[in-house]
């Protein structure tokens, strides 16, 4: 009902851990890619690898931070502040 308990000898996918960590430290695109790759590896392992939740969390957080970064770069206020700080006007 609540999902399966981890099988003895099941290991956590290292890329899933890396996806979650890189997404949390504001490297969104990297975390997004690592999460997608690790989710494919976990699904292909036929139950030998765990970490599906971490991979999904890495994908979600990476997507949100990537979109936030894109919207920030498209914002005219960002470029106005950049030009003011860089060129002094």
C-alpha cells in the first residue's frame, strides 16, 4: 500500500544523490540532467538500485531553478542593474 520496502542488497544510485545535491546548490540544469539520467538507470536496473525519490526531487528542483534562472535573465530589470553596475550609469 505504501510502496515496497528496500530489497536487501539494494544500492542507491549515485547519480540520483548527485542530482539532488547539485539541484539544491543552484546548479539547476546539471541537476536536471543528472536526475533524468539516474531515473533511466534506476528504471533499467529492475529493482537492484534505489533512489527514485531523490532522482525525481532532483529533476523537480532542477527544473524550477532552471526556469527561475531563465526568467531572471529575460527580465529587463536584471539587465538594467547589470549595466548600471558594470558601466556606472
